């Protein structure tokens, strides 16, 4: 039992350790590789595919959960901001679950986008920064490129110091960490190198935008260490500036896996970084961890070793750049950390947000009774306004059907109360050819048509008389058909509309009548109008309709059968003339004979 418990606890601790390792943010990586000779290094443009696949490898492993790419400025090009914006759009699509959109945007396979999408949904996050140094090979517009990139974080570093070169002359910028120029260390010396290096570094981080100070011990890459006391002075000065400006210090772990590093040099580097981490923790300066990977396989490399040192020093938080700020990442969610994260300093009644009383700030005291009364009054006014709106506001009452939804418009057309609206008048031409089955709608629509046309043809005085002449129209209608008109006039409901059916049957009579005479056809036209007149108020305006009838339906009368037959009569006259001519010729012949 004891053995199984010990194995279980050991397994739990190992699992917790692996989770803490995966949670360490990697803030330093180079997607462009930079595995070239110094004289062959050239600007290399970003592409959305390059950056997407750089993050894809981390997603496939599941670590680091937080990863930032930060290439050197001498490799930046003016195409980089566009590629970075495209990548950010692809990552947003992947986070939203649009796998095909992410794959198309970043020009990658759907399988790659699927893995990245799943990792982003599990909580992995990626940032894009830049390692800014004093490389003389950088473009002259590199500052504009960095501004257009909108980097999440800037890692400030120094890779060149001015020296007196035996062949190149004075103020030659020496790449002191490049193995191709390591032999110059003998002529310059470690003390001089550290003096020049720290002087330029402290000047840059004091005056230039900086989020993280990169690999502080880079000057000792080939074992060039100054005196211990002098080195600690440089460390103290570094932490002093970082605390003043809110800058983090990077713990660069490339020396742990880089080829060609001797064991003695590795131990010296590890001891120096451990001392720096202890001092930073005591000075409350933030720490950042970077693998300085130049290949995807090195992402998060060396984190297994640094996690033990972090736990020994009781450091549980490191930073990760997001959107130009340093976000803190907890490596272990302890009880104290959770309580501190959940704690919210809410001001008590009678105090300000800063924690001072209102009297100390010179503000009048708050009368709780008055505050409560005002709150109740505001709530009551809000309820009153809500009740008025629910009961029906003037906007809702006066709103026309055309301004409302389709349902509102349909309801207005089918409602008998809104028969005088302008919208049914526009639909009357359709009803002439095929009247709808609903009597209410048909009754409402012809009502507006005669009024509208009467106003067009007649002067204003006639229009004014025809509008109020509703009772007169009722009397005129009985002259044609007294019984139906009397029922249709007082009753504007669906009941009289049923009696309009016989009037519709009178329409066929119109077709039969024109065949004989055109005059009856004109009389049949009013009969056709009598049908809609019974459906609505058109019967009221029957008198003006008689005068307008010939004008309105002059076109249909021409198109009718009588017009065609009228044209046929003149056609017969030439035939008669020919027959007369024949008779005259025969008469002449008889005379001659």
C-alpha cells in the first residue's frame, strides 16, 4: 500500500511538473532560421504560411502553450506587416472554428489548420514580436516596418559594439557573438567588451521602446567574463533600469542545448542566470523565459531544467507579451495565487475607490435615505415609461403600413378601417383584371381609385364637391339598381359584398353586347364598375364615375370587339366600288354595241 501511494504521488508530481513546463511562455524564437554565414545573411520576407507552420509545430506537441516569434530586424522586409496581418486573420478564423477559412487564408493544409484550431481552443496563444538590436545591416526604414507590424512585444538586445579593428579601422561594429569573428576577443579583451556592451545596452533600454531585455549574458558567449564584482554591478544596474521602466528580463536558455558549448561554460551561464533570477525576484522585476529557437524542434528547449530552478527560487509567475503589454502567466495554480487572482477591492459605502473617506477628500457625506428615495423614484419612472410603451405609443398608432413590417402592411390592406389609405389605390389596377376573393380587400381598393382619378381629370372645385358627396352618390346609384345600392350604401361590411356577385356575372354581357353595337358596350362599362361600387364606397362616387368612364376606358373600348368590326366596315366599301366599276364598264360595252 505504501509503495503504491508513493508511486501515485510521484506520478502526480511528475504530471504537475509537465503541466508547469508546458505553461512556461517562450518569448524568443526565430521563424526565419538565420542559419547562414554572416556575409550571406539577407533580408528574408515573412509569409503567412511560414508563421502559421511555426506555430503549428508547437500545437502538435502541445507546448509551449504561449509562444512568440521574434526575428532579428536585419531580416525584416516591407512585406512582413502584410504577412503578419494575414496570419493574425488566419489565427482568428482557426480560433472561431473556421478550419477551411484558416487553411485558405494561411495557404496551409486543412490538417494543419485543424490542429492549430484545436490547440487554440484548448488555450494556446501566439504572439508576434521582434528582436531589435543595433545591426548595421538593417533597412533604413526598419522603424517604420516595426510600427506597421504592431508587434506584441519588443525584445531589446545588443549584438554589435564599436571597436578599433586592425584592418577595418576605428568604430568598426564587431559582431562579438558570431563565431566567425570570435578571434577578435583576444585583441579587445573581456573587460572592454563588457564595458562597451553594457554602455550601449543601458542607453537603448532607457531611451527606446522595450518590453524585454534579451540574453543579458550574450557577451560571455565564448567565455569572456568580467570580474565577478564588476559583473554584479552590471546586473544591479540592469535591474534598476528595468524596475523604473517596467521592463522584464529574459532568461535565455540557448546555452543549454547549443552545440559547441563546453560544460564549464554551461555551468557558468546557469549560475549567472540563477543569480540574476534571484535578484530580479527580490527587486520585483518580471522575468521572461526564451529558448532562442532557430528551428521548430527547439521551441521550449531547456524548459525542463529551468522549471526546477524556478521552483527552488519560489518563482511562480513569468510574463508573456500580448498586444504591447506584459501579461503574467502562473506556472502553478496554488491556493494563494487563486485567492489573489479572485480578490477584488470593492469600495465600502461612504468611501471612494482609492480607499479614502469622502470627508478626507472634501466631498459631502452621502445621505442613505435620500439615495434610496432617488433610486426608487428612478425605478418608478422607468416602470411608468415601460407601461406607456406597452399600452401603445403615438409612434405605433400613427405608423403607416408602408413603414412597418410585411405583416403590418398585409394587416393594413385587409383591415376595413384603413380602406382610405393610399396604398390600396396603387393596387387597384390589378384588381380590375382579377379581383381578389376577399370582399373586404376588394371593397377597400376601388374606393381610392375613382377618387384619385377624379382629382386628376377635374378641377379642385369638382374634387371638393365629389369628396363630401357621399350621400348624393348613394342616391344616384339607385337609378341603375335601386335595391342593391341601398344595401351597399349603409352597409360597408362583408354582407353587401356578397350581393356584388351578380354584378360580376354582368361582365360576360359586356363581351356579347359589343359584338352588335359599340354604344351598349359603353353602357356596359358602368355595369362593370357597379360591381366594385357595391364592394366599397365607389358607389358613392358613381356620378363622377359616369363622366370619367368614357375617358378611363376609352383604351379598352378601342381594343374591344366593336372597334375591330368598325374597321371591317370600311374594308367592305372598296369591294363595292369594284363591283360598281364592273357594272359601268359593262354598260359602256352595251352602248357601243
